C-alpha cells in the first residue's frame, strides 16, 4: 500500500523567464486531506507555481512532489493523481450536465458504461443530482462552477488545484462552491486554492501561504497570521477628542500581555491591539473611568485575514502613502 506523507511537498522551487525570476526558492507543504490557500498580489508567482505543480511548466530548480510523485521526473503519473480547475469554464453550454461529464470521462479513456456510472456519481458528489439532463446554459453560476469541479474529479484525483474558483460569482454561487469544496475535503481530497477573496481563504483553508515577489513571505493558519499583526482589537469611542491620545496610552497599559504595537489614536476613535481577551474590556474601561475619561462605545473584535494580508504584503502602507 502506497503511503504519502504530504499531498504537496515543494522545496526550493525556482522558475525564471529570461532575466526575470518569477519564483525564487519557494517552499510549500500541504498535508493530506486539507485545504491550503495560496495568496498574493498580481505578479506574485501564484499562477506559475500552480502551472509547475500541475506539470504544465517545468521548473528551473527545486524539488516538487504532488501525491508522492515527482512532477518533473514522472509527469504522466502525477497527472493521473491530480485535478485542475482553471478560471475559465471547461464545460459545454449546449450539453446537459451528465453529457458533459460522460464526455470528460470518455476523454480519460473510461468505457461508455463506466463513464455513465462515473457521471452520476459526480453529480451526486457535487450536489447536482437530478440535473443531469438539464442544459448547462440554464444553470446558475454556482451550479456551473460545481459542474466544472465535477469535471476535474473524473479520475478521483488525490490533489485538486482550484484557480480562483469563485471569481465573478454572486454570494449564493460562491456558497455553492464552498459547500462542494468542503464535501471533497471531507471525503479525503487535498486542495490547493488560489483566490483573491480573503473571506474565501478564511472560510475554506486550514493553512494560508502568502507569496510576494516570487517568495513565501508568510504562512500558517489564518488565526496565526492575524495573531502575527496583533490579534484582537479593542475599539473605543472617546467622548472628548482632546483626550484620545491619553486614552490610547491608558488602554494600552491596561490591555497588558506580551508586547504589542502601539495604540492608534485619531479624533474620538482609539484602536488598541490586545493579546488577551478575558477581562480586557473591563480592565480598560476601569482605567479610563479612573482617569475621568468618558467612553461612548467599546468593542472587542478579532483582526481579519484581510487586515493580516494587507499588513504582511505591505499593501496597507502603500495605500497610506498615496497622496489624497
């Protein structure tokens, strides 16, 4: 029995186009049965990384294994173990859902009977049972994307690559795709997801890898990345704007815990990063009350993956430096 430690194992992946280094020594590990989100600004190297991992592009250096197979030495074997869902729909609008899946199965050399059986299995798996005869042109965006995913599962891949699977979908369509991906992972499929939606990465991925300039600049669980920028936030609205700075210092001291970034004060609003939740609101309110500083509102909220991403990639600083 073949035992694979990780679904994806990449070390020192390098890819150049002429003098341009697109990937400059990328390391990436994806555990079996998990979702890893690959994030990064345009030009970060995400698409190139996916193309290498799916055998569409040869790397210049590094080790790349997918489902336990070296994609450079044995690309044909790697292709039998992976599925790729690109940004552009692969299904035919004029055909029914079942016809599309039978066509894909036949292209993968399944006989006619096996192709029909597999098509029905896949429709059930992605939540499209009972729609097999319906023309794809009548499908909603979410249903169409589910069918795209089903087409990528014809050979029951161990590892599925999803390249921005919900781009252009409305909230209902995105939810449809999320449910389909969740079902796949529950069944043991490993997924590498590229997305521009941070909410999507937070919802689906147990691990996030951020690329910038062809290198990994941060990785970890979404909660780990938000903790790295200060974790939770205590937001205060001070009645007297002139005392906002004083309130920020008092609140920062009362929040205590390990060292965190300085509090931000601006007008009546004060934002304090906190490294502990239990009792922090009461401690801060008591400190301000003792100093005679009135507070109109106080909210403790978690930092979002969007905030972590912007801070990690420097996009928040770049925006702040743009002249108004």
